[in-house]
C-alpha cells in the first residue's frame, strides 16, 4: 500500500474534528449572544422596576399631605381675609401689633405651604382664564380686560406639586369686553395638572 493511501483516513478524521470544533465554537458564540441579550433585557426590566418604584414612592411622599393641606386652606383663607380688612392705619399700638401678628402668621403659613410644594394660585388681573387652574364663578363685562381674562380673584386656589388641590375662584370678562388680550397663566404649574383634574372649574356660571 502506498504512503498516500495510508494517510488519507487520518486527514479525513482531522477534517471532521475541525468541523466539529468550528460547529461547537459557533454554537457557543450564538449562546453568548443570546445570554448577552437576556442579560440586557433583565437589566432593562430591573431598571424600569426601580424607576417605577421610585416614582410611586415620590408620589406617595408628595401627596401624603394633600388631605391635611386641604384642611389647612380654610385657615389660610381666614388669615387672608383678616389681613385684607385689618385696620392698618389705626393709631392704637396694640391694634398695630395685632395686625402685624396676623400678617406674620399668614406669611409663616404660606412659607410652610411652599416648602412642602403647596403653591397659591392667585392670577393677576388680565390673566387668561385656565380651566385647569381656575374656576369661573361669573362673567362680567369689562372695559379693562379682554374677553376670557380674569377680572377678579374671589378665592385663591392651590396646587400641590402641580396638581390642583383647589382651583382659584375667579370673575371672568364676558364677550364684548374691551381691553388688551389676556396674558397666559403664570408658568410653574406642572403639566400633568391639566390631565389629573380633567375639566374641573371649566363650567362658567353666567349669573352675575
């Protein structure tokens, strides 16, 4: 038998071993790719879960005081009315000190509200009526405010972290009113306030 005939079976076996090795390597590479993809998906799911938990915890903390804050609004309203009608020009020093005490108490309460994310909604005259933050109690003709603008605030509103706790009760300029075009409501309200409370306050009572 020739030397060529003796070596052929050995070369064939080597080729088969090489093919098997390459197939195993390719299978392992595919498995690595699949495992990397799985790890990435698990990491993304874990990150989404963490973010969702953080958001839920933040919301829970932010709105834990909502009911308590709403209960305090009556006291804030009373303090504001007391300051509005206080005899600030009274010559009696005792009366002056009392008025000053009421003013300081109202300021301290408003500061505490703001530190906890409870912001007063008190639109300036001429501000554009916003049904998400304002409640129109009546319409009146005006020579100073254009239609759709706020003429007067009957009761300020409040927002907690951008969500309405109470809309501001306002008087709105009726159709036919004269004046400069109403300005947009002040910036600072969280955009999701518009989605959280729906059309609260949008209805207008036209009985003046």
